[in-house]
């Protein structure tokens, strides 16, 4: 089954405690991306990756890091989380072969930073 | 230039009625316009999408109408059902560039039985 998985699904942490949210896809997609979803703001892109070792900033990259060492994995790293990073996070992936269309989204990670 | 404006913010429709959600964009480089459906606790899932070379696309009870000159597109849900109750997001992207989806702010649809 084609899917994007994220872990953990729920996380409560404290300000300044480094954390990593993992994302993995089994579709051999080149493109992966992280979004955050906030009420009234829709989804906003944090970082994206066009392929292994190729990453770039999205619209709201401040306070986040990513890495793409393997094609299937795209972890999101918060080195020093702050309360304004409390949000619902989604990882997504898509193929860059042929006509680009469907982005598949993971189930989301709800993060609370106290 | 990068915004996608979505309305209404929330919508209540009776079972069997037509739900209409509208979006407008500014960037003429956008060439892919998907609609996503999101249920509570789930990630967004692609519902239907359109490219600017057609003015309408229909899949079952869901139709996208696209007006290139007005830079607007809309989702119509015919014969709305309680199971359609969800949040709907329009989005746009320039698929020749970074594939970044620019999302609207979402519409919470409630279909009353």
C-alpha cells in the first residue's frame, strides 16, 4: 500500500528540548515536503526536497531543519522548539516523473511546545 | 502574488443540496489547481484537480469550474451527503518550478441530515 508515515503522531514537549519528527514514504518519490497547518492559515510549506541531499526553504523555515540522506526519509528537526511552533505538521511526497500532480500526505503530527 | 484566497470559511448545507466553495489566485504562473479533503485527525487527501487548459472537470458528484481570465476556480459538490462533512482546501502550484502547493485557508463544510 502506497503511504506516507509520520512519527510520532502526538508530541508534547518543553521549550528548548530538541526533537525530530520522522517521515517516510514507500513510493520511491523524489519530492518530499513538510507543511504546518494552523487555524485560519491553511497549510504552509516549511521545507522541501527535490531529491537526496537536495533541500530548500519553503515559506516558513525559521526554527526548523531538515535532512534528506535517503530517498524514502525526510525528517523534520526542531533544534530549540518554542511555543509558536505548536502546530499540526504534515509530510507529503510526490513523483517528479512525467506530469506532476498528486501529493500524498501523511497522517500528521500534532506538536505542543510548552 | 503567492496567495490563494478561499471562501467561505464555513458552510452549512442540507443533505441533497449543492455545496459551492470558491478560490481566487493572483499568480498567472500557476498551472495546477487541486482540491483536498481533510477529515478530523487525517491528512489532506486529493479530491479532484484541474489544469488551465480546461474550464471544467467532473468526477462523480464533485466538479471543478475554472475561469482562467478571472483567475478563479470553484468546487461544486452535488447531492451533498453527511459523509462529505470535512474541511476542504483549494491549492495552486507551478508544477514546472518547485511543486510547492499554495493552500487556501480552508472551508469547514457541514452537511446536515
